[in-house]
């Protein structure tokens, strides 16, 4: 009976180890229950914003030979000026995380691994949820991400129009038909709803163009068939721009053209090569600063014209688009408003930066309150650069600067606050990652010691350790997942260090082989535990997970099959108490 319980303990322990990597490495950074900021009090520079995402368009294809691949857009850039540059994405360079970075302001949620990278398990806020109206066209796989994130929108403020999978095909040479479908639907909608749309402000128009991504996968970038798709798509973008200007002639429309990710020469994406992480952007129209500021790079449009080439992080698009419409950034946004991209007054820039800073600070305060809610928090280290006293002091400085109408100071303080806040958010979100990793390591080392030495172990009273760690988890109000793995070493150490003597009967050859296999598997699993990655391409992350999972599953199969064989082939010999089979003789 005791032997059977031993196998059950071993199985439970390795199942818990299997889940440990998801608590250590793959907890979601998305915070729920955050309070959104108020819209900017002054008049927004734009009434509407057109976001055009050319899926899979890499910077090299766009800027090739002075934009020779996009002649219509090059002419538009000459006419409208605006801001031209490279947006740096982060791995994994895939469509879902790329669009979320643009529209929600944060990068891939590591916990999406639990959904097979198909969707985000935690609901998040987007720029669309703060607008009066949002109209979107494109692939169902992309639009459903943001439709799902807006279920609470009961006022019908969102209109999503996606083509079905009969059109979303692979293998057809004319993949530009995907983009032509979007252009035709947008044109028809604008003409039908012209008068209604002219009366509404704070509106997003989102055009998702999948044709180039499909063409890149099938034909590879820079091939003749890919360039044919690119010429047709960029001409369609130019035509749609002209249509918007015709429908809305109030000069209050802002435009953002960019991509979610790039693509390698072989037509793949997902990793961290420059062709995959560097995407083009062109921002122009109402509220966009056309005056160049300090930059080291320029690009020639022709022999007589050169434009500065700017560089930003992909998530910075989110607060920028929000500021152009006078809206607050989404509550989960981690992007910082590009400082010199707005053509507005100093006061408006100051208020937009301050709104961005307070939106980030709201996330930090949520984490700080959660940390401080524990009774033992006074004994634990904290992020000293942004304590409650310093937060109140910064707010006081901002109020004084506003009162004195010193908007340059407001802007400077806000940007300093944003940088500090992002560091603080990262500090508290990873606060228990190392303790969890160490606790799991101790548990595995204790199990290894137990396997190394099953007999004649010295007695150790671990009650005080148990009381301390249980008390810490309760008083610090940790989640049950974190508490479980912080406490995991206790029962394993108690097992490894218990006071139990063994008889003189040696282990059988089969038992020795079984324990040696367990030792090998657990030593390898301990090694792979430190090799797990939660950042990188999906392939890199998946590979690092698979090594650890394979070893844990192998161990579970070994334990379960060994016990099953003992049951069906004969009564198992007790691994830990064979003295019962060799009773002491009495005189």
C-alpha cells in the first residue's frame, strides 16, 4: 500500500513540475480592472484617423532604390511631406502580436502559449474602444482579435467587415485581390455613408491588407509576382487616400501607413532578423509634424529631394494615434508618445504626454498596491525610484507647472515619469520570477537527493520552515499559483530528509535501473528548466518549452508504466521500506 502511495507522490510531483514553467515564465503581464484616463481637454488636431496596415511589408521592400517599388506613395510623400521612417517590431514577428502592438500598445503576451499562440487569453483594451466610431475591413483572423476585445461595446460603435475564407486563399497568383476587396468595400461604404460620416469625429478607419503577406509567402519578396502585388496595393492605397480627401475636405484627417511585421527573402517571418523586425511607416495629414528634427538618417526620393528617416518602436504608434484624435491611450498600453511627431501647440503636447504618463502610472500603481497589500511588504525590497512619496511629489510638480503655464516643464517631467514607470512595471511584474525559479530548483534538488539516498537519512525537523513559508504566502497575499510553487520544496524536502531507517535488504537490479533513469531524467529536466525562454520567436519559445516538457513527460511515463507493470505482473517491492519483507528474527 505504501509503495503505491510513493508512485502517486512521484506522479503528482512531476505533474506540478510540468506546470511550473507556466507560472515562472508565462504569466500574463496584462493588468485588468484599470481606470482609463480622460480624453484630452483641448481640441484634437484630427477628427478621423485612417490606419492602413500592409501585412508582411518589410522596410527593405518599401524603401528599395529610393521607393521605386511604390511610385504612387513616393509622389504622395513628396506632396504631403509628413513623417517617414522605420518601425521596430519585437519577436515573435507574427500578425496577431504585431497588430496588438499597433492597436493596443503592448507586445506578445507570454501566456498566449497556453492557447497555442492563437489568441490572447486575457482581455485587453484597444484604441478602438475609446473612439466614437471604428470601421474596419480585412481578414477575419485579424479583425476578430479586436472584435473579441470589445464585447462590452453595446452601443454599436464598431463595424467590422471581413471577407470569408473562400477569398482568403493561398496558392493563387492574384493575392492582391484580397486588398482589392478591401478597397472596393471601403469605397462603397464611404460613398453610401458620406453625409453621416462627415458629422462624426474621433473615428478610426482600419484597413487590413493581407495581400502582400500572402504574396511574400507564396512568391517570396522582391520577385516579379510579389512586386506586381506591391504595385497594385500601393496604387490602391493612393486611390483610397484621394477618396478620403474628396469625401472629407476639412483637412482634419490623419493617415498612418505601416506594417505588422517584415519578411525574410525566403518568405518566412517570426524570428528576429532585420528583414522581419524592420517595417516601414508613413504618417501624414492633420496634426502630423512635417518639420524635420534631429535625425542621423535621410532617404532620397529623387536627385533633388531627400527626407529624414525616423525610427520608433512599434508600440509607440498606439499613443500617437490616440493623441491625434484627442483620446487617452488604451489602459494596457506600454508605448511612449513620440515626442516630436505632433504639429500642435506646446500645451497640447504637454497634456498628451501627461495623459500617456498617467496611463502608464495607473498600471504601476496597480502593481504597487498589490505588492503593498501584503503585511510583510515593509520587509521586502521595493522599487525606490517611484515610491508613493515620489509619485505625489511628481504630481505636485506637474500641477505647479500647469498653473505657471510652463508646458515645456510638464512635457519633460511627463517623459521622465514614463521612462521610470516602465522600469517599475517590469520590476514588479517579474518580482517573484527568481524566487519561483529558485524554489522549483530546491524542490528538484531535494528530489534528486531523495533518489540518490533512499536509506538511512538523518532526521530533520522542517516544521519551522513550513510554518515560515506558509505564513509568508498568506500574509503577503500571494496568488495560489505563486504560493503553490513557493511551498513546493517543503513536502519534497520533508520526504528527502525524513527520519526513516531501511533494512539491510539491497535494492533489486530493476529498482536500481528505475532510480538511475529517474535521476537522469530529473537532472536533464533541471538543466532544461533554466533554458526555457518566454521571449523570441514562437519556434524558439516552443523549442525551449518542448525540451523541458519532453523530459517531464518521459519521467511521468516511466513512473506510471513501472507501477502499472508491478500491478499487473506482481506485487511491487517497496522502494522505501523493504524491511517489512525481511522481519527481524527473535531469539
